[in-house]
C-alpha cells in the first residue's frame, strides 16, 4: 500500500523553540491510507481546538506525532524509519496508528518514544500530547483551569485511579452499576496529580472502588512518563505520587498481599501512614455470607507486622452490623476484633437491603431494633479504642494541614485524619495561618475523635509553591 508524509519537514531548519508563553506546537508525520489520514485530521482538529499550533519542521515542534501504517512489512519498515527520523531530529515523539498495536516492536527499536497508542485511540493520543506538552492555559479566555473544576477546597483533591470493581460482595451492586475494574494508565494518573499539585493542592486522596487492585485489568501495562516507562501497579504508583511533595492518602484499600510493600513508603514519609480498609465485619460466618475474605486472625497478624514497619500507622475502616444471619456471638467477635486491631477510625452502618443484591435472599433477617442496639454498642466500643489512640498523642508535636481559619483560630487535620470522615485538630488563637498551610502543633488535649493544640511553627508564604514539576 502506498504511503506518504502529508507534512514535509525541512531538516536544515533549526529555528529556536517558541517562548514559554507561546502556544505549544505539534509536528505531524502521517503515513498510510486515507483512513489513517482521517484519523490524523481528527487528532489535529482536537489539538487545534485546545490551542495547539502545527509546526512545519522538526525544530519548531515541542512534540512530534507519528501516525503509522502497519498493513505491509514495507509499510511497517517505513513507519519505524519515520519514528527514527523524528527521534533523531526532535527527540520528543508520540506514536499512534496501525503499527501501534505492535508496541513492543516499536519500543525495542525506539525505546525513547514518549507514548505508543493504537489506531482510532484519539483520546489516548491527545492525552499523550498533553503529557508531553500541556496545552496553554489562558485565564482570560479559558473557562476551565488546567487542573479542571473541583468541588473540594483548593488545598486537597481526590485522585481517582480506576473505575468499577471485580469483587462480588453479596451486599453490593457496584459492579452492576459501574462495571468491572477499569484502571487508568499510570501516566494519565500522574499527569493529573502533577496538575493538581501545581495548582496548590497539598493533599492527594487516592480513591477507586478497589485501590489496591489498580492495574490488574490492564496487566499492569506500562506507559511513558518523564522519558521512562511506568507500570500501572499499586506500589509503583504510590512511589511516584510520593515524589510530588504533597500528602498522599490511600482510600478503599483491600488487604491483598502486595499492600505490605507500601508500608515502607509510609515509614519513610513518602505516603501518609493511613490505610482505609473496608473490613465490613470480623466474624468468619458473616464474612462468608458477605462473600468477603474471612481470615481475620491472619489479618491481625499482618496488621501487627505493618505496625512493626510503620508504628505511626492509622487504620480506618467501615463495618456493617445487623447483616442477615448475624448472631450475638458474631457481633461480639466483631467488638473484640476492633479492639485487638486498634482501628483508629471506623464508620458503622446498619444493614439495609439493596435492590439487586444477592444478600437479599439470605435467611435470618435481623430486627431493626437489634440493629439499632448493636450499632450503639459498636460505636461505644469504637470510641474507647479511638480515645486511647488519641490520648497517646497528647504531648507530641505533629504536622497539621489547615482547613479553616476564623477570628478564634484554625481547624486542621493530622496525617491520621481524612477530610469530612475523620477527626480534626483545633488550634485556638492560630489566626495567622491560612487554608492549605502545613504547620507544626503541640498537642495539649484529646477526646474520642479530635485533638487540640498550639501552633509552634507557621510556614513562610511561598508564592511559587507547586512549581518545578516536570
């Protein structure tokens, strides 16, 4: 099949790159049939709508996009040569098109390419260009800031790394609503995280339906990030997020064996010493009916080992009382277990049938008044555990992320507290701080949920905070 470059390049041109505030420029080499040409047109249309300009030579381009052909061996060879030429003349290359399905072959011959996508993957191509050279943000024209619109305060943000879930808990219909696990490429997650930190976010709250299963569905696929390949794997993602200089908090983590690998990152201060693990119950019989892992004795042993690695670890969890078939003995097992596990924070829910859930067919419905009584007993037992943990922090000096400030002082959170669901740290008289500041505070008092303290250090304002990320 005949192929042709639709945009010729003048190799002798060595024009200086555009100033930093100029519109980013994309070079295009489009090979192959008219269908590939239409693909190139669609990609270029999307990029131009975002403010990108096209470059007629290699030297003037901030990134070069090579749309390949893979129909015949000769076309594949031409495509590989075109990639090589673009790498030699520019060095920042995104590859797409039919040959993109042979990613390993491309990377074997040209390991330095920024990203490889297959045919018709317009969104992935545009995302790869965004990663290589972000679109220019014009606050006088653009309606949306580069980090996107958020409903949280400026200093913290939720970072979703996947959709859906592969678990089949009997009380849950999330897989029916959101489908199976669908992980985002690691470079897309990191690009979003960097944009958020540049915009002033001090805390990234990592979320998904099953955070520790991240990457399983895409076989931990690699994606180009900062000139190297990054796997879509839980540990590697935590390592990269921990390098951004923001607090990184992990939510909805199932205790799979590989979670153990993240504890050293917490001990080193790269990830917050906080795990949100939805245990749901502790009785083996109830867990079996829930279709949940039922080895809570072994889980206690793992938690003890986690604390050996990271003594500062706080575990938050959620539990259900009154599940069909739950006996008084089952409930007492749960109460004993949360005390042994030293669960720092816990949410408790009274079981309610969910339309479409298989748990609805389980015999032994628990009366509402029994659910209510068990809920109160659970909360009282958990308050005792939480109060003991909080009391041990009195007299310590801790970091506090400020959430609110008024005439009387500031309210913030420690590294053991997520926004909205956990406790607060009250700093009376600390009026010179602002939301997003991280201050050191001496803890003077505690109750079941909250701490009180005195600010002992206030950060010097840094107008360029968040810059310097590649």
